[in-house]
């Protein structure tokens, strides 16, 4: 798809066709959405689709997960006119942090951290990442936010606030979807293709 082309009819997820498949092997994600981010209308529609389920919800801050979640998270924060918090892979922050170990989609053991002075008790956070495959990365981010007293954006005391381009129906993905209000961009008819990559 041409980076200037905008379809006459823009259904939810039309921009997914902009993503490129992995050509480098199993150590990489199976799709690369960076071309989607280059498309002005595609990026705007993706962010709008991610935020639509949270219209009217009380959100105090958006947090994006290192690294591609920074792009969508910052775009969502700008759209909502809220602040943005970067949840980082360990070793990048020069301030006091709290850390959480996790396994990423490839099974590699990693550590994620967040600064301790950005989240105050009761702060309602919308967590954003590019993809939820096994759920390990997102669960670590949730754990960090909740350990600092933040709430993963909870209206009516119902935990909410997780957004990603795709949330796979893996065991970890289902765990998150059962406990938090979630938003993603994959239409139901395409979900099996994303789950079986």
C-alpha cells in the first residue's frame, strides 16, 4: 500500500495492511508496524480506534512500553491531552526506579523498570504497547504501575486501560483481557490469522 494512499472507505483495521512481515527469522516479531506509523491517516485512525473504547473513561496519564509502545503511547497521550510515561527496559533510567522481571514473546528473560516519582496512588493509567503476544511484557508493566499505587485506569472500580494494535488470544493475552478493559485494532474476522502466525 502506498504511504500516501487513503482508501475511500476506512473500516477499523484498514491500516493493518501497511504492516510488513518478518523476513529476518525467529528472533524478531512476526510483523513490523513501523510502516503503519509512517502513514499519516493510518496512524491517526489506529490511535482513534485504540482510544474509542475509553471515551468517557477517566484517564490521568498514558504509559507506553519500551520501545514501540512509545510511539502509540505518545500519540494517544497527545490526542487525550495527557502526560506520557515511558516504561523502560532496565538500565536506561538515571533516576530512582522500581524493576520487574518478565519473559518476552521469544521467551527471553528481561527486566523492565519505571521511575518511582511519576505514579502517585490512585493515578489512572492507560497502558499502551504495540503488540500483546504472550502477555509477559504487558503483565510486567501492569505490575509496575500497580506496585506504585497506580490504577490501570479504573472507572467504577473496574480495572481498565490496556491498548495495543493486536492482542493475541494466547494464555497471557486472555489473562489480561479477562481482568482489564482492553482495546485493539484487529477486526474479529482477522483475529484467527493474527493468533495463528
